[in-house]
């Protein structure tokens, strides 16, 4: 891992006649973005709202992977679904909550308590949710594979 601080650079480009925004960053594929249907957009592209919610899910999964590896937890699969709530409070529109629904599949010999503890640690370790003012709630389910 590189020393902190880390810096990330993204470029957003749109012309005055278009609704689609082109998002780019060095070394990754360009991504199309547009307003969500809730804000009058087409609803067929990633939006800032869906990208932020995806960042919560992605960060949780990657945090889990790192914590599980450091803890020596053997696991088979992880499915993470995130629901974000966008609301208007005190005349400011912002995300107020994220619910992380994580389903972890492990072999029958894995101790349930250890696996759930690692899921909870992943939630606490997620740098994206730690950077947001919205509350985060984890619903963890353990499945046997």
C-alpha cells in the first residue's frame, strides 16, 4: 500500500445539448452518467446517486475481503446489496441512510460468530461510509455452502 495521502482524479465532461456526462479517470474505462429518473433523467445510466450507493457496496465488499484475509477467514462468496435513502432535511437534499444487506457464504466448519464479527469489522472499516454523514446499518446473513 502507498503512503497517505492518496489522491484520485476524475474528469466529467458534458456539452450543453447533452444529458449524458462522460466520466473518466486514468487507466479505467470511461463511464456514462445521467440524472436518475427521480430527477427527471432517463433512468438508464449510472447517476451520481447510484454511483455513491455503488461505492458503499464496493467499499464494503473490498473491506470485507481485506479483513477476512487478515483474519484468516476462509469464505466462499459474498453478496452485498445496498439501499440508500436520499431525503430533504433542513432544506438540504442529501443521503440520510444506507442499509447494507450482506449475505456471506462459508463452509459448514466456519464458526458463525467469527464470520459475523468480520462482517461487522468490514462495516466499521469502510472508508466510504466513514467519509459520509449518513448513518449505515448492516444486516448480515450467514449461509452455508
